[in-house]
C-alpha cells in the first residue's frame, strides 16, 4: 500500500463502508465512474453468493447482478453472447480451464486488482486471470457411524478393506474433477506411480457407490447409508448441523483441488463497475463471507473456513488436464473400478 494514510485514502474515495471491504481503495473518480454506470453484471458457477452481491451494493452504491451458469455451458454461453455483441457480463468466474479458454478467444481484459496485492504469487498466472480460491477435495465421514480415532487420516486409509461397501464418490469414469483429483494424487502425494496404482486398485476393490458429481455425495453420509464420502469439506459448513467431519487432520498430507478464477470481460458494458466488483470480491471482507458462510477455501491470506484444523493443512492446486487426458484416464478408471 502507498504511504498515504489509510484514512486519507478513504476520505478521497468517500465511502466509509469500504473501510472494511477494500484493502486498497480505488481513486475517487473510478468509484464515481462505477456509480455512474450503475451496476456490475457477474456470470459465475459458484453458489451462495447473494450475500456478497448485496453487501457490494450496500458498501459501494453500485448494484450487483448475478447470473449462475454451469461449467459445462459457461464457455458456449459467453462465446455466443460475445459473437452477437450482446455479452452482458462485466466479470466472469469459473474453474481456471474455463477462463483460460475465454482468454484464448480474446474475451477477457487485463486487470490486476489492488485488493489481491497480498495474495500468493500463484494466484496471478498472468495479467488477466486472478485466482481467488481452490475447490478442495477430501474425505468426509459420518460422526455417528465413525469415531474420530477410526476415521481415515491418510489417503491410503481409504483402501482399507474395512471400508468395503461403505464409500460414496463421484464416478471416476466420467466426473472430470474426480479424474483430475485422482491424477493429482499420483503427481503430488504418492511417492511412486506403483504406490498410487496399488492405492487406486485397492480403492476400487472397496466397491464405492458412484454418483454423478460432488453435489450428491453428502446425502448418503448424512442418512447413514454410507460412512465415507470422497467429497468437499465445505459441505461441513453448508450442510450443518449434519453429522459430517473430515478425515485428514494430523495426516500430514496436502488437500488437492481445482483453482477458482475470475476476470473482467474484454468488452464489459460497465468496465468501472466491473473493476469495483472484482476489487470487492477479492477483499478480505468478501473472502471472509465465502469462507465462513460457504466453506470455500480462499486465497486471501489468513482467511479460513470454520472447519477444525483446516488452517494447519496445506492446500494445493492440481494441474489442469487436457480433454485428451480426461478421456484417457476416465477410460482407465472405468476399467479399474468397473472392469
């Protein structure tokens, strides 16, 4: 931050509410331009963002409009609107591969938000895309069926035969995030490919129940139908007071997940408002709302979801697999898990 006193900067901006929202205040004329534009339109595939959008409007005087688009339709929707000259979005958010495709097609604009100046360097892969968190994956268990002392603490524990018929997971033959997660274990956790292969085969031998995506994984744990879910720890927050806990505390292994990213659109209808929205989203206040209320793992330094022990675990972004790799590994996992 510059040597100008923080109070002076806030007086220049003229919005007292931004004192808790923006770690780096914008110039007064930029905020005035955002207000003159009236609104910022946000396309995303993340849930439970309404409180942040509402807080943005209250603190800045700029209206936020949110449209949720699934990852599978994100690129086609934005591309179709852009080609027709009717793209409404000022800011887009989604998994990193989605934004990389949009950038490759010239649909994103460069912007480095001052609100992310203290974020880790890995969150800024270029001058256009900003990473703000990781959609992290772990294993959950039913606290009424499994005692904490008996719960898995390392990935290898999922291969224990005592969990046979008691695990639920997204289908590793078709679910891209699960495919990427399993490959990420090979590249970032297991000492050798042989050890990893043995783990995957032993996990398959435990005959997991398959569902379409991460979304349905908590339900069989909540009901007691299954004891273990390969799933996202954020459900401990969003499904509370369901009897859910997570396993790897004290195991010493990292959690892996897909980076979440955002950027301004190249021909944003409201560019100043779009910058204001990005600044707000990346602020400590908004990051705290994502972590506390949604259980998201955010990149803002020192901000964690209310999950016991999460601040002590290293969370790593996994590599983006190509479509060819997804198809290759999906076929291989189909053979191993269903063959």
